[in-house]
């Protein structure tokens, strides 16, 4: 039976035309599209130097309660040191954390296809918009997102080359037979010198993968027999983040501080931002200038910088020294969350959870 009137004739252009779509010549080289210049307003000028900030000292009561909560959350820790230990002194090591976020957009293209479902074949009916001319916007800044867009005027119809336009493929489970060897008798028809009751001595059983048809739907065209071929534009928004923590000499590791928040002292965001100058701690100003320069060098050549944001936090850190059973020990309370680290907790045991 002819398929005329049911399936439109293929409209795919000759293969040598694929690389001639203006603006899409680099598809064969991975499809990366260099960014086009983007207009930004003038950079903000540095404002007056901010004043010093501080965080109220941690009270002994809060430090002790945080320690008790820490001990009770560990099944192998006795509560005795937290309940009975005597605080001897508390040392404050509050420190600054500078964070730079650079929100970027990159674009790449590739040839793609999907099962044909009646879409218009518009290849070369008009000039295809170039990759950076296609409208695409993130739903929210400073969050990672991706979007895939079918480029207008690049779509064509072609016969599915996986099934040669049949819409079906031989079932790989039964090799197209519709039946497969009985798993009970391994296809012999007998078991223990008796007829196999599973397959009625036939040695075969119905293939459940293809419902005994011997064929299954083509997984490329989904039974449609034809494919819509087009150029796919992939837009990727990425939030690139770097931190700088000022050395605090408490003995607490910088990695520990990544899991807590601090008191937000400063925040600004816009297109390319100006380094934070005149901060009371010179290390913060130096980090701001260095990281902004590094981000510009690292990301501007491969993506558009849509927006940048810089923040400064003051992270509370208190080293608590305490005495228990005649020995001196210590723990840290840090972050707005009053998180505790006590690497030398003096009363631990091995416990088994049944």
C-alpha cells in the first residue's frame, strides 16, 4: 500500500548544505558560539570606605547549649563533658568572607532530530537567525539553568535511517521470531525426561518484550517513520562562584566555614562590577580586585557575563576552652548556625545500632 498522502515526502537538503547555514558553520567543530559584545551601563564608581563592623560576643550560656546539642547529636558521645565541663575562657576569631558570583551565558549548537509529528519543514524558507540573535532569558539570575531551542528555518523532514522508514525494528530479545527458548527447559521441550509443562513441550514461549510480534517500535522515530531534522541551540546559564576567607589563626579550617553563613555586611550586583575598595580589612579589597580580574579573564572569552554580585560576610568564630576531669579541652562555635566542632571530645565510645 502506498504511503502517499499519509507521510509527506522527505525535504532534507543535500548533506553538503548543512554546513552552509550562516552563523552555524562551527557545528562540525563542537558547535561552540563565541559571545557577541554586550552593552552595559557605566561601571559604578567606588563609594566611601565603609566603617568597621562587629558581632556581639558569644555568651557562655549560648556556647554551652551549642556544645550540649552537638554532644546529644552524636550517639557515641557521652553528655558528661558538655554538661559538667567548666568553661575557662573564650577566644574570638571572627573573620570576613568575600564572595564573587559571575552569572554567565554560553551558547552552542548541534544538529538534532525528533520523531516527525506534522511540524512545518521550513529549511531555507527564510534566513535562520544567528545563535546570539535568538531570544532566551534565564528565569532567575545567579542560578544554573539550561534551555534547548529549535532554531527557526533549519527544519527538514527525512526518512528515519534507523528503521529505513518502517517504523519498527526486529525484536532483539527473540531475534524477530516472536518466541524465545523456554527458560524452564532451555528450549529442549523436556525436563527430567518428562515433557516441559511450562511450554507444553514446544521448547518455546511467547516473547513478552514484543508481544510475540517479532518487531518493536523504532526507538528513534517512535514509529513515525520519519524524523524532523533541525539545528538545536543549547543555552547554558552558569553561576561561577569564588570565595576568599581572611586568615583567622583559630585553627579552624577554611573548608569548615563553607557550610555556615555569617552576618551580611555588604552586597552589590549589576553588570560588570567595580572592585570593592577602601574596605577596613585590606585583604578583602585585594581579593575583590583579584577575583573580578580573574573572572573577567576566565569567562568573558567563552561566554557573556550577564551580571556579577559581590558580598561580604562577617563569620563569628569562638574557640571555647573548658576543663573536664582535670584536663583542658576546647571546641569551636562558629557561623550564624552556632555549628560546633570538637575534634578532641574526651568521652567517646563505640556503639552498635541494632
